[in-house]
C-alpha cells in the first residue's frame, strides 16, 4: 500500500513545503493539496517548490475541476512541472465543491467532468484532443505522463470513474462504504471493457495518532461536514432511501442545516455539530498506531492501493512522524 499526505495550501507556503518534505522523509510517496484558490494559496506554485525540495514525492490536487482551470491550462501546467522535475505529478479531479461554490457557481456537470478527463490526460501526454469542436495539441510536450484520478460518491460518478479514470479517489475510510464503492467502480470498468485492476483505488481521510479519542474526534469532525456537502447533493438527486446510495452514507446528514465555506476543512467548523462520534470513527482513522494498522489492513484487503492522510489538525507533524515510524513499516513490501 502506498501512502500520501493531504494538506491545505494555507500561508505561509513554506510551511506546506516543509510538511511535504517531512512526509517524504517518513516514507510517504504522494503529496496532495486542496485546490480552492479563493480559500487557500495557489497550489501549483507550491508544487513547483515542493518538487524542487524533494526527490521522489509525487504531487497533485485532491481535487481540481474542469472549470476554474480549463483543461488545456491544467494539462500544460502539469506537463511543465514534469519537464522541470521529471514525471512526478498526478491529477485528482472532481466536479468541484468549495472551489466552485465559494465563487457562487454550482459544481460542474458529470458530462463536463467526464469529457475533461481524457482531454487533460491526452494533452498533458502530448497527444491531440478536442476542446469542443477544435482540435488541439501542445507541441512542446515530449515525454510527459499524467495519471488522472477521479473523486466520486454517487452511482453515476462511480461508473464514470470506472469507465474513464486511471484511479478512483474515495474521501472517507468506512470499510463498508469503501467495499460498496470499489465494487461499483470495478464493475463499471469491466463493463467498459477495461481491466478493473487498472483503476488505482485511493482512500483519503483524516488520521490522528493519539490516545485521546475525544480530542481527536473534535479535531476531525470537520471531515463529516465536508463529506456531507457531497452527500446532500446525492440526497437531493436520488432521495433519502432510494437504494441508489447506501443509507450508511446518507442517513447521518438528516439534521444538517447548512455549511459555511469560509471554515471549509477546518477543525472547529461551526456547522458540523450534526456529525456524530460514530460517523467520525467510521470515516476517519483515530487512536494509537495499532488501531490505524488494523483499519488500514481492512482497507487494503478490500483493494485499496493508497491511503492519503488528511493532516488538518493540531497534530500534523506528530501524526506524519508516527506513520513513518510505526505504521508505514507494517505495509512495506
């Protein structure tokens, strides 16, 4: 199993670079950031600095979207980083939640997202692609490689990830839901004539190493609120008990009232009181190292290839260090 760390691009950018370097020293292979340029600093500028100051770390957004960054701009940006530092980039992409809504826009349609996956990958790897009816090729790209992984929760998005993407990003670590969603992605890949094993599976969730579970839960409660934004969209589309989405995902937002994007992804978010302790325990990894290892082994047995650790709490450094010292070695090949 590979491991990644996910950060917000809060100022100063030098602190993000420092944490990414720390993650690499501890054995992490991937360095991800959020991509909401109104809420945080510009991640692609930071990626260049991270790549300069690391040797092996693969970097990218979790996740970008095809509106705030046009596909040809996204492709050229990744290819430029690859030309400068070798093929050490990855593109996580989704419909856009905070990046779109904080600017007063609705998330992208699945149709737009699906079209962009192939366009970004083709252009970033030097092939021709159609943008609308216009054929485009970036002439200076030679040997660039760019995996494109798609974030998804709902049935149509899961099917699209299986049909089109190089990887699937699931932003929660509940084993039951992970199994359900991996099955949906793999079935879609098989139906599309692909080898399901070709779709890399990434689970991303907060991890907090420590014995004070009450404190850890409070530090990670924000995550249930963030996931709840996507779940609310699913409930609006499919209904509460449609059978299209498991009740284990949708039922917990019954008392959700709203969401303040100014506090998006931050501990102490005021609009997350509806998130119960049991939901946090299901969605996150909390407790001493042995508890993390046990849950990660469950996820690995379900087919998870990478765990990406959200480090948005007051124990960023110690959790990254604990993973490097006690958890990653348990998954060494």
